[in-house]
């Protein structure tokens, strides 16, 4: 006997960093949802091992950042070994984002993917959520009103009926196959890597250790707050069928490339051959089904972009799904693909170029050191991602502006002081709401009438003005960073992007904009 399907507004398939980011966002918005994961246990493989500044801002907004900062490490220098047994120390390959990008998190953080997932899972639990393990989506049918997903569960088959489904189920995504959106691109058969999580003896945990040889490079990165190392080694292009990964094969490779007896591998918990694919879907959406993260785009690990791009996909989608479920025009969901597809295209192009240089220098220490030093930059930080050409962005009438344009990420500014408030712009933005920053010399009570659960209005007063209800920009940081020339309104989306800027008395534009988003057409 078939059971009646259970109903939910959003079904998230896949509980990696992408799915968990979306689950946390929907949970704090009180959206009825479920998150299912085909594995019967939480991921214990390191996989990605770096979280970028923009993703740190995202997990800060979701209130999951503290565990990541406490667990991860920022400064991890490199030690290159020479053929004669000597070594050369080099600074860390990840660099801080430029100061003018104005973020509390300038430094990328070295941290294993399983620890990022734990931070998000713990936060999700606080929000009342629970990942459902051992649940594999094996079929999907959608119609005009919703989607029915057939799931194999430990108890047997279940039908889940959802208004929307998000496939965050990785590069081998079932959901992507069900909606017939192929990953278009190429496999770089000559760029293959041995990967693994290993335990070893003989090295200090304060460096990434790298050896180069005529056969290729081998490197090990210590994963913070653990005794695990992530091993990465290039596979020579002339080897057609690489040896199957095993502790013995990795030890033999280490002895050949680093010198016998240098390092002893004692244990391995995850071993893999990684073929670099540079592929993405041509559309992030088919009807009521969306793709996010590796389900939508796969690319080389150069610059540490995979996990980060996926988390930012989810963060872009979460508030839009919540708005539409509450009655906003469904056209809002079209902007997910519109805004995120070009980001994936740019990431694929940049990471492919960087990885090609690394692989091309894998047999020579000095050249490899040089190519690795160019992997991290402001582009990989994610802070430069902009939606200036989006249909959700209203161009500014000002012609003399120099920064903080509509469509750009809203930058942080510290030194704000008000009654019952001391903090930064990011403290004002944190949470699921829209934010209106009113840069003004005095407080107009009529603007306060705009305030509701969806929109928080804050008066930002210059340092030389005192206002009982306003927030003083004590050091002038906000006025400088937001390039405020005269009294001005700055509307910031729930995902921290500037939607529009207009003069202080033009509240009609703000209302029109929000009506455009939230009213059904």
C-alpha cells in the first residue's frame, strides 16, 4: 500500500555545505522545509579545506561563524623540500583580502569541509532543524503546482510532495539527472590528482609540506584541531590507468617523490582519485526545481572556490524562496539563475587558468612555489561578486560615485554608536530582513513608518550631529565607505547586496521597489 505523500514547502536534497546553508536560512525564516541526505552518516572526508571571506560573512549572518573561526587557522606557511634533503620556507599561499573591501573577515581560513558542515549543522539544530540521513531521492515528477520526489528511506519508499525542490546533492546529482540538465564542459584527463586523508609520522603540523620530483608533486596539509593531513599528489600525464589509491600505494609514491624513510603514513580514512572537470549546467532551474553548488557547477580546486560558490548560491536562493512562498511574484525566482550563473562562469574560468599553471609546474619546486603564490587574490575572496546588471538592481542617478554601487556587496563600516547600540553596519544587517540605511543630518519620523519585520530602518547621522534615535557614524567610516555625498537612502537586500540608492526624500522609490518584489503580478 502506498502511503500518502508528505507535504513541505521546500525539499532540500543533499546536506553538504550548500544544502546546510540553505536549510539554516530557511529555518530562521520559518519556512516549512526538509533536508535529506543519501549517506547514512555525516561526511568525514576533508574534501574542501578553505573558507573564503565572503562565505565567512554568510555564516556570520547565519550565526554559525564562531565554531569556524575557533577551529580553523589563518596562517599556514609552506615548506618546500629540495632534492638534497634541505628545505625552503615560504609564506602562506592564501592572502588577506584588500582592506578597501571592508570586511571583518579579510583572511581566508584553513578548515576541513566536515568542520564547516558541523558548524552549520549545529546552528541548524539550534534553529530546530535535523538532517534526515539515509534518504536517497530516486525519482522526481513535477507539475504546475509542485514536485513529487520518490525517496528510498531506511523504512522503505516515501513520497515527498514539495512546492519547490533544491538539488544540492553534489557533482553526481540525482536531481540534476531527473530534470535533464547536463553538466556541459570538459574533463581534463591530463589533470588528475591522488587525494586522501591520512595520518603520518615525521612532520610538524605548522606547515604545508611539499615535495617536487620528475614524477610530480606531493603535498600534505595539516587539518586544524585534528591529527589528519590532506594529501594531494599529481598523477603523471603519461600514466593512462593510475594505480588504485591505497595506503601502500601512497607510501610507495611518497618514498619515490620525497625520499625513502622521510615520512611514514600510518593510516588513511579517505582515498580518492580526482579528475578535474570544468563543467556547469546551462540553467540553474527547471520549473520548480533548482540546482545549487556542485550539482550545478564543478571545477578545479584552485583558489578554493567549490564549497564557497555553493554556499553563496544557497544564500542567494534562500530569501527569494521564502519571499515567493509568502506571496511574492514568482518572477523573483528567475533572478537566482540570472545572478548566480555568471558567477559560476567566472569561477570556472579563473580556477581552470590557475590550476593549469600549477599542474604545469608540478615537477619543479621554484616554479611551483611561484604558481601557488598566485592562487589566492581578491577575486577568490568572493567579495568582488556583484549583481550590477541584475533585474533586481536599480542603477543610481548619481554620476560621481566611486564605490558601493547598486548591485555591489554592501561593505562593512565600524564605529557606529547609538542608544542601545554600538557596533558596525554588519551588526545592523545580520538577520533575515531588508535594511534601509538613511544617511541624514536629522531624523524624519515619517521614514520610521516604513519599519516592519521585513524592513529595518536605521538613521546614520554624521559624527558632528547628535540625534536621540539615530546612530552616530563616530569616525565617519560609513559615510566614507558608502561614498555618501549628501543625504541619501541605501536599500540593502537580505543577502547583503545594495538594491538601490536614492535621495533622502525619495521614499516612493523604496516603496515601489519593495512592492515590485513582494506583490503578486
